[in-house]
């Protein structure tokens, strides 16, 4: 064996001495390195979520930009689509969301040449697209004529490429029809208004077929709800909603503050509910998949809270998710539900509860079908089903529109 000599011998001995004499130091160094790495990665995660909060996109249920970019949008059975442009879509979305019978309102772009445009492209006025909203509604509750009435009365259809301070072709007044019936209704309504000189000026609203709808970026969706305290929402959108509510008060959804709370003791709830119903609604338990009474129910009707009978969901928004639980892509009214973060079972989920009595219903996930992209996964034990001829029906308006 070749002897170790000189400087190499010294360094070898030094390394051996360090390993033999300071084992605790080496262990501490290793653990410190791991801790620093963990802290750095944690900081990155925290900063990432903080940035999402800052832009109003912290909710895991935020609409996805590519939700329907390359898919045809088809309403569920019994529901229909309408697409309108009447200026800034922040305002338009906020107004139509107030109406009964409307399941969802999505902001987006349509009518131009650019494929899958960004907000910046549309804002330039060079894309040819208009800011529009896509509405999914139940014609048994609100008609297309009712929607047209709101459309005409909530913007100025006589100013070409302009609404208030918003100027450009992207803010033009436009109706994109989905079928010949909508085209006929919109055309006749426009002619009737022109003939009656309702606006003291000629209506310039464009009436064109819908060729493609591109959902806007997620931070545009539900903008007023997410940013109600911002200056634009306070000074522009809120006054419009108040004015709208005065005229269309009979067609508004109930607000959470107007829903009378139901409170009972545990003993009273146990007397009213079955063991399974109580376990699900008050102990937040989950029934086994494919065992509930309504998971495969295909009849038309409404689903009420089993505890307080507040209308929650309608068969028009029900679909087969393959999960084994009743699944809906939208409630009858967002104001009838309240959500909360659920970190049980080592998972992060969004819990859904009844706003009137606080009963646990299930969870909502961001893996549903168009147009909302949401899946409300609800326990059958939390529901009381009413067939269509018995189902809850929202009030209809007594406010008449021009006859066409």
C-alpha cells in the first residue's frame, strides 16, 4: 500500500478528525440546511397565495380562462343561452346576476376577428370584439323578452361605440342571437322601440348571430362581487344596480339579508330529521356514494333544504358527474348558499351550507361542465325533492314591456 505523505496526509487527517470529533455539528448543519430549504419553499407558497389574493383570484373556484375556449357552449336541458353587449361587462354582469331565473352570467368577448383575445387586445379596439355577457337562464322563470327588456333599459342603445365615458367599438350595443327565434324577437323589439320614439333617437344596436364566445380572464368574472369596495364599483356599478332594482324589483332574487333565519336546538332537529339526515346536515358527515335517494334522479323538479325547505337546486342544472352524489353546475340562487373552507380529512375543500338554517349540504369543486365550470356535489340526505308540478317557482314580474 502506497504511504500517504505530505499535504495530502494532513488534509486527510483533518477531514477524519472532523467526522470523528464533531458528529453533532455535522448533524446540526444538515438539519439547518433542510430547515432553510423548507422555509424558503414555504415562503414561496405564501407569496404565491398572497399575490392571488391581491388580484382577487385566491378562490379555487375562480372561472378558468380556457373553460370553454374550444368547446361549443350548450345549455342543460330546460335552460337557454343569451348573449348581450351593452358597455363595460363588469356593469352588465352585475345587473343580470340580480335577476331570478338566471343561473349564471359570464363575462367575455365576441363579434371580432381575433382568436381567443386577451383583455388588452380587446381594450385596444383593434380586435373587433365587444365586451359581452353570456347568460344561462330558465325560460320557465324568465323569458327572452324579459331579458331584452332589461337589456334596452340598462344602457343607451343610441350612442354608437360608446357607453358613458367608455368609448370604442368594444363597448358597442349588440345582441348576439343563438337561434332564429331570438333574432326575430330582438328585431321586432328594436323596431317597436324605434317606432315609439322611446329614446328620442335612432337605436344603433347591432343584431348579429353568435359565432364564438371567448370567456374573459378570471379576474373579470364576478368583478363587482369581488371588488365591491373599489372606487369604480362604488361610483359606477352600484348606482346602476340601485336604479335597476327600483324598476325591476319584482324580478330580483332574494338577498341573504331578506332570508329569515331558522334556528332550532339539537333536540328539535333530531326530532324532525332521520338519523342520516341529522348526521349529514349537522355533523357534516357524508353519505356513501351511489346510495343516496337522488344521485340518479332524472325527473324534473326542485331540490329544497331538508331542514328548512329553502329552494337550493333545480333539475335543469343537474347532471351526471359519475361521482355517485347529486351534482349541479349552479344553484337556483347564489344567495341561498353560504360557503366555507373545509380542511377536514387532510384535504382542502369548499363546503356548501344552506344560508337560512346553516345545514351542511356538501361541497363545490371546480371540475364541473360549462357554463360555470363548477360541480356542486350534494348529499341526497340534505335534500327534499319536489316534482316539477309541485316545485318552487320564482315570482314573475308584473312589469309589462312593449308588446311585440
